C-alpha cells in the first residue's frame, strides 16, 4: 500500500514537471522560435555561407527560411549602426540578421513584414527589448524598402539622419515607445507604401 502511494506521488510530480516544460512563456509565444542551429563558414571578410537550411518560425507559425548555400554579409542592417550595436555577423543578433538579409535580398515578403520579423527573431534569440527596438527602428526607418509586385525590384534606402535616430534611440531607452509608435513616427516622415513619395523624401538607391 505504501509503495502504491509513493508511485502515485512520483507520477503526480512528473506530470507537474511535464506541464511546466510544455508551457511556453508569453515572450516565446510572441516572438516565435528558430528551428535550426546556424552553421556557417567564413568565405571572406564580412561574409558567411550557410552550411544548412536555417529556419525561423514566427508567432503565426509561418516559416522564414534562409537556404543552405546562402551568403550573408549583414548588408540589410545599415552599416552606420554597426558602431552603435556591433556588427551583424558577430553580435547577439546574428541569427536574426541572417534571416533579415535573405528576405531583403529576395523580397519574397513586404519590407514592413521583413523588418518586423527581424525584431521578433532578435527577441526569440534573447536580445534585450531596448536593443531590439533600436535595431528595428534602424531598419524600418533607414533600411531597404521595395515595392511589392513592381516590375523593377531595386531597393530604395532612406537617407540617414543622425539627429532623428538619436532622438528615437533616447526615447526607446527611456522605455516610452512601442513598435506601433516606431512605425508611426517613421511613416510620418517617409510614407510606407507610395514609392513616388519615397523619391520625394530625399532617398538614395541601394547599389
């Protein structure tokens, strides 16, 4: 009888442990998850080649895959920010930068969705909220844009303005800015969906 009670208690404990393990944190649910380890080889200074498919699953269960053989150089993160947050291929946001690079290159998704998944992927990898929001603002406001469905898919890159970036960076560090507010502040300066207005906002084409 005593043995039966002990077994029952042990089973109850294991059920509790399994329940705790199976519960995802709110952050994990919101940020998605990487499905693969990132295995790369350095092929030249500042460039890495993927040795396997590298997948990220977002909170909607959509898969964002950078395929084996893809070469990433972090170019989708404006280089002017590297001195602020570190280089994209050796920092804590490297995995997110690889996904971001691939979808900026292929333009399979809208530029807005591509930049947003960069933020979510950073959070999934444990990048702090302040740093992730700062980088999100950097790419949303000053990173590449493209016209989804247009015949010519040459990316357009807004002109960098340090005063504007530093102002938003301070507000983010104070904890007063949501992602939606970042979007709205950027869209107020450069309209998000009208390429003709992008041209009128002193933008420069990416090489």
